[in-house]
């Protein structure tokens, strides 16, 4: 049975709730189009285990070229930057990643 679909807003709210549960810092820029950071990822999440950058999309929308440029540049620079869709939530990828961020780097290995 296929998991129910989520909107981007539902995905983001679920992720932010889990961040709070783990005591992680999370930053969301409401609209990056209003400044010089056009395409900047939706979420920056940080804990004692590191920092990640995530662009969020529902199951049908594609990231813009600017969003892909940000993700690619961050990843090429060694940052953990990726796209999360509802499947990442339903597969526990999100939960596992956030749990890893909540643990000190030595414990996470």
C-alpha cells in the first residue's frame, strides 16, 4: 500500500516538529526570491552531529535551476545538501538523518 501523499507544507511541518523533538536548530527562509539568495534551500538544520541543507518538494514539483545550483554548489563544497520529498519522510530517511544530527559526531559513527 502506497503511503498517503503530503504537501510541501505538511512535509516541512512534520520535519520541524521532529527537529523540536530532537532539540535541533532549524532555520527556514520564507521566500528566498526576495533577497540575493534566490533558490537557497528551504531548511538549514543543525545539531551537535552536524548541519544539513534541504530543499523540500512534493511528489510532483521539480526544483528550479537556482535551487539545484545551490544544492550542487553546497554538495561540491562538502556540505550535506539534498532534496527531500514525502518519500524521504515515509521511508524514515528524515527520522534517521535528524537522529544522527542530534548525536555528537563521535557517537554518530
